[in-house]
């Protein structure tokens, strides 16, 4: 779960940077300074969330951040909604398949 989840969150952080740049350049948001601050905060939270995947509650942190990215569509528009939905689906599959892979690895370990 940690590998897949980390990959999704890391790529999502990069996409948030690019989406913030797009939203400020095409004037989707009124205050570009505030947009950059919020974008940077979300990016940092996504990167910090990678470290939380060590613990069982890290998955919940990831889900909460998916909600934050989806909520950003209220400000940035429909294109951010599409990005948020794509990453929520990727997160769902990372959690589901990653948990399965972890269980299989644990079952194959001797002892």
C-alpha cells in the first residue's frame, strides 16, 4: 500500500503545482497570491501525507486530502474537478490493490 499510495500522492502534488500555475495564468482565480499559498499548502500536505502511510491512519489522511483536492474545484473550476476525480479513483485503487499486495506479501513470508 505504501508504494502505490506514495506514488499517487507524489504525482498529485506535482499536478497541484501545475494546476495552481494554470489557474493563476488563465485568471480562473481572483487572487493569484492566495491561490499560490493555498496550492503550496496542499502540495506540502500531500508530501507529508506520504510519510503518514506507515501507520493505519495514513490512509484516512490520504482520503481527506482527496476531499481537499475535490473541494478546490469550487474555486478553480471544472478542470480541477476532473483532476480531483481522477486522483480520487487512483487513490481508491492504490488503497485497494496495495492492501491486497501487502496481504499476499505477508502470507508468503516464512515464519
